[in-house]
């Protein structure tokens, strides 16, 4: 878990935007709520990933997030049960902005009968998160995120 200040660096959100999205509008709440001065809200890697995706939806695609609050909450549930390494090589398919689905990049097919779908690659976001959330000293344990080649 990381505090809000680090989340701002990873998402390019200002402190006000993060508070607005996390608390006032309840779009993507923190995993651990703030408990007074000096005890900031804490965010898991899954929540930071979802915040990064929300930034892409808002900034690149001009999607109004409040209208898709239910989708954002459903995506949080979707990410909650998936281990970090399993997301490598996946895309998030947002089907008609009503529900999300994780697909392998190699299996993405756009069918005529499918509803309109927005595909978002996850690897660029995972690369950023891995640098922040991976333990700095892994000498005493196996790596938690990416497999390391042994020579």
C-alpha cells in the first residue's frame, strides 16, 4: 500500500483531483481511508492501476467518469482477484462501457456482433506500478512480481 502523495506521482492527478475522485465523488475509493492528520489514505496496486485507467479514459477519450461510476466499481472487483503477473500481456476490454473483461493481447478479436468495445493495454501501466510496488531488496525472497532470469 502507498500513500496518496505517491499515488499522485503515479497517476499525474493533483491532490485535489485525487480527493475528488476518491472521496467526494466516490469513483475509486482508497483501500484504507485517511484517519486524521498524518495518517493518509492508502492505495493498493490494483487501485492505482484503476486510477491510471480512469485518467486515460478521461484525458484521452474524454469520457465522463461520473456517468460510469458503476463500471469503475466493477473494474475494481475484476482486478481484486487477479495476481499482478497474470495481467502481463493482457488488455482490458470495456464492452459498451458497461462491463470490463480481461483478455490476452493475442486473443483480441473484434466481431461484427460484438457491442462497441474499447481496448486498453495494461503492460504500460504495469511497468510503472512494478517499479513502485516491487520490493527494493529481493535478496532474501523470490521476486513478487516479474520472473527474473537466472544465469
